[in-house]
C-alpha cells in the first residue's frame, strides 16, 4: 500500500506528538501553523506557516497532503469546511461547528440524555439576573476558551460590577458543580462499532489548568462504567473518526456530569505514550488514515505531571529514573500558565 501523507493543522505540543507518532508508523506529516516558530516544525517532513485565512498558503499545504486532521478545535469552521472540499478532513468539520460553541455543545450532549450541569445563554446583565438560580456559577465565553481563559466565577449579580465583562461576546452561565473529582475518558473511534477506549483518567486542575493526571482513577465501578458508556455514545452520535476526549465532573453526591468534549487528542492522555501498547496519538493516526486497529492494552499504571511556566527549567538537565519520561515541548518562550512540557512516571 502506498503510504499516505497526513496534513496536521496546528503546530503546538499536540501537533508535535501526533507527528512523532505518525513517523513511528511510517506516515509522513505536513504541519500547517499560524506560528512560524511552532514546536511541531521539528517533527514534520514539511512545515508551512500562514494565517488560517491565507488561501494561497493553505493551497500549498493541500498540494502536499492526502488528508487532513488537526490538533485543536478552534480552527475557523469555514476554513476547515473549505479544506474538506479538496482533501478529506477527519474528524469531519461539522463536529467542530458544534463543539466550538459551548452552548451548542451542551445542547447536543443533553439531547442524548447525558447529564451536564445546568446552564443558560447570556447576552447581557439582564439575562444574568433572570438566571440567578444558576449562581454561584461560571460565566464562560461561548467560543475560543481554553485552559480557563474567558471564564469568570460569579457568586452574586454584584460581582459583575468588578469584572468588566465584554458583552459584545456571547456567554454561557454554568451552575458551579461541587467537585469531588474530575475524570476524562479518551476514545478512538475507527468506524461503526470499532472503538478503542482508554480507562477513565483522574485529573487534578490548578487555576483551571490541568496539573496532573493518573490511571487508575480512584472511582466507583458505576462511574467507571457510566463514563465509558457516555464517551462511547458521544463518539457514536458524532460519527467521530479519530481520538477524542470527554471531560467529566463527579460531584459530592457521586453524580456524573459531562463537562466538555475535546474533538482531538487530549493533555490528560499523554501518559498513554508510556503506559499503553498504543498511545492516543498513534490511535488517532491509525483511525484517520484508515489503518488497522490494534487492541489497545494498558501495560503500566501511570501518573503525568504538566510542567507549567518556569517549572520546566528544573527538568531540563535532571537525571531521571528509568520509570520517568520527560517531554520538553521546545517552546521558545517560557510564559506563566503556559504548558511547557510534561513528566510521566510509570509504575513498574
Ligand atoms: P477549558 O475549555 O478552559 O478546559 P472547562 O470548561 O473545562 O474549560 O473549565 C476548566 C476547569 O474549570 C474545569 O476542568 C473545572 O476544574 C473548572 N470548572 C469549569 N466549569 C465548572 C463548573 N460548572 N463547575 C465546577 N468547576 C468548573
Ligand atoms: Mg476543559
């Protein structure tokens, strides 16, 4: 079989890890990024940088590839849809249209009888007053948020006076869940009834940014089963191809809620590079390129720690034990709250 050339839109750490996984199974990659210094540049066969609206640059990219995938969901839907007219985009762009908007995403999840926290669409202060039953809550921009960006904790309507919220944007107000725990389930869907599903991962956030993840998650059998069932149902209903992640909340009464869907490989699954025979990245490449599905098995329990901002410095020249794996995302500039690398520790 002639090997395919896979185009990846986005050149951050997820793009780098996808390109490395592709190389391992002899799939060539071409990265398109809006950052000319994107870290993934070093791992792809070809690298093209330009804005997502630059049709000439996008044409150059499309001429080099057989099919296209992406590392993050916020690529303009129109761009993805246009690309899909020339080269197949997987997962399909229609999925992004839903997930790019927190309101459409939550409506979609609820339409399949899957629990989320209560929420309302908010366009102005009046809407907030009308939905005061959702307080304390979190006000989130409907689009373009990540790592807690564009989110405001609101305890009472009066908080608004200090927050200076730009109501030119659309918001969703979500009732605050009394969190006992957060977990995620990573699913790779290869096609109808063809899934590889990783066991639930327990996640710990600090300042709304993922700080660490571990398997096994310390959860009940019921939550284990229900979270996998819901993640699988969501992948099925989206007719998803590739790896995706569902983030969940568990409250103090052991209720499970879907927080959000990430239509891509996910930070909480980085340990799968070292803990499983097939990583979330390799499974994504296999699924989108239509390669054979390999039964995915856990080889080790593991913990992953994100290295955020200056934390990366400590690890650059550190001697590691043979059960520790350090990943440096090779980002040029250290910024606070920026994910700079991660460390995975497997239990041997
Ligand atoms: P992002 O797209 O930035 O990941 P999330 O909606 O996942 O946004 O929010 C980031 C984190 O903030 C969550 O993982 C959780 O820790 C906290 N959080 C968000 N929404 C809620 C909520 N409704 N109740 C409790 N905690 C929340
Ligand atoms: Mg999240």
